[in-house]
C-alpha cells in the first residue's frame, strides 16, 4: 500500500514522501492516526497544490516584512514622558508604549513581542531600538525620549 506521509515518521520518511508500507500498518496505524493518507493521484496533487499555496503566502509575508523593515529604518519616534530634574524618567518606557506610539504616529504595526530594547529606557535622550520582524528580518529605528 502506498501512503502520503502528513508528518515526519522515524525510520519511514519525511512529511510529503510517498512510501510503500504493509497494508495493516498503513490502514490501522498511519491512516487511522491521521499521520498519512492513501496515496492516490488526487491526494498527491492536492498536497502539492497546498504546498505551493503555503510557499506563495510565505513569500508574500516575507516581502511585506521587508517593506516594513525599510520604512522602519527611516523612522524617528519621539516620546514625551514625565521626568525629574536630572533627566530620569518616572518609570521606564515599555515595549508596549513604543508599539502603540509607532502605530499612532507612523501607522506601523509592530507587535510589542518583536521590539527589542537592549536595556530599560529610564532617562531622556536618543536610543537605537531594534525590531525582529520574523523570517530573519531585523530592523532598527531611532527613539528620542523627551521630558515633560
């Protein structure tokens, strides 16, 4: 019996492989557990079409993130926060505040989980903040913190 593997199976094959297995193993274990499908031409063609669609979506998403990274490189974000006489802020600037400010001022959607601050921002001044946008794409922008 030929089956199309839907996930990696040790000592049998990798996801997407068409392998020959004994009828009982294929029917009673692999197909019953949802680890494989009976390898007909229709199933194989549908699987290949799904793989192409996923690759196209991934390429589109990567292109969008690269465009976001380029626009983020030229961004300067200015934030105002209460501070003392020495320039020390009352509280630190958080990733969530930076994400919200980027959205409101520059219309850039970056999740707070993707923003990387090397150390807590507790003083006024200029800082370099980086963003890990996924798919190996990194970008950085300038954050200027001014006191009120």
